[in-house]
């Protein structure tokens, strides 16, 4: 497990339910020492008890990766390039690599799996992605949750899904890793828009129209960047993940948008949240990609204009009103 945030901590809990031996890399020595001594993550989901007989935390990324069958990446997309570049290429070869990251590499605007394939020569069949809808806070509370594992090799995906299935989590498999990954990126952007609308006191009717228009936007985007026969965007990995991220109280992207809508600067909102909202970085990457693609994406453009061009949220949402029906 590479990463020490709330989603990584939730995944540690799920894997531990299946008595899986787990090496866990965290960047801060203080956090590692705290977990060893007190058996919980001091900064995220501290009500989850870490089983010391199953989980071995460390700040040494090389020793963490030694003699493992699978690697789970749960570092925010903005920082994963820096982490991966510390790992010798041979440590990533012939292993199952699972991305639980719901963002893009901001420096190059690649999906995480594309970056691994291009820069580390990882075979596509060894790459999987974890999709939702699933919030780490509800995993911590052991509320019934659902995951979708996407990969082109169904046997490998099913193996990963089995390890992530437990009493309160059901994991299923589909052979559309790119679709899941792009949709996870897009839904965070839409959740920011949804939060901004709520912060500006727009009601439920507008929210419903916003999300339904955004789903059409996602469909247009996927049709251009990752066309696939028979993709069902009504499935929970797509529509379900979008809905929970736009409406849940636990959504950090919705929270960021809500704060911006209420008048916070982006920087002030990020400082107060003390958590990474992937949609902030994702909207920049998607906007850059769309300069060449030319897809009609008014919701994404509105979020980009608010976050990066410093245009008033109320003005952008008023413009957005007239594009939707």
C-alpha cells in the first residue's frame, strides 16, 4: 500500500478483513511510529484499528515493495509522479499494480495507468483501477459499500475484487479501466461545480439539472478520448460514483466547491480542509486536453474559469444556467 491518507487507511481496513499481509508505505516517520505504537492513523480515520500482525508500516519505500505480489497506489495524483520516480523500475515489473487514485498526473495530463504504461513499461494487463461509489468514511463505519475493479485481464481483476470483498464491501469487475479512470477524474470536477452551486444557494432542482447535464458531458468526453462498444454509463462505477461525489457530505470536492461558492479563495479553502480535492488539479488537465479535442464541456469550463481564471462563481453559474436544459 503506497499512501497514508483516508482512502489508503480505509483500504488497509478492507484488506485486513481478509487476513492479507500488507506492507504500508507512509511518507512521515511520526505517522509510522504512531501507527506501530497506538494502532491507528493519527491523521485520517483514526477510529480504524490497525492490526499489527497483518500490517507493517514503513517510510522505506524500497523495503515496502520487496517480495510483494501487488502494489496499491493511493497517493494524490498531484504527488504520485514524485513518488513513482523514487522507485527503481524493476520493483514494478511483473506485479499487479492497482490505482486507487482518482485524478490525473498534472504535469503531463496522463491517467495514472497511462503514465505507468508509458514511463515504466508496465504491461496493460497487469494494471487495474478501483472505482466507486465508495467513501472512506463509510468504510470506517462498516456501512454497506460497493467497489468496481477495472482491468483488461478479467482474471487479475477478479483476484483483486476477491481481496476487496468482505462483510460490508462488495467488489465487482468490468473490463473498462480507462472509462472508470476518466469518469473518476470527471466526477470530481462535477462535484466541485455541485458544491459551488450549493454555496451560492442554488436549490435541488438546479443541482439535478446540473448533474444530469454533466453526465452528458462525461459521455461526450469518453466517446472522444476512450470510445468503447457497450459501455453502460448508468452502471454504479460511472453514474453511481458521480452521484455520491456530488451529493455526499463526505465529498471533499463538493466541500471545496461549497467553500468557493460561499466566498473562500481556493487557497483558503484548501488550507481549512487539510485534504486534497483531486478535482482542483483534474480540471486543469481536462481543460488542457480539451484545447485540442474541442468537446462541448460547459460545466468543466465553468469550474476551470472559477478556480484558475478567478472569475466570479456567481457570474459563471449564471452563464452556466443558460447552457443547460
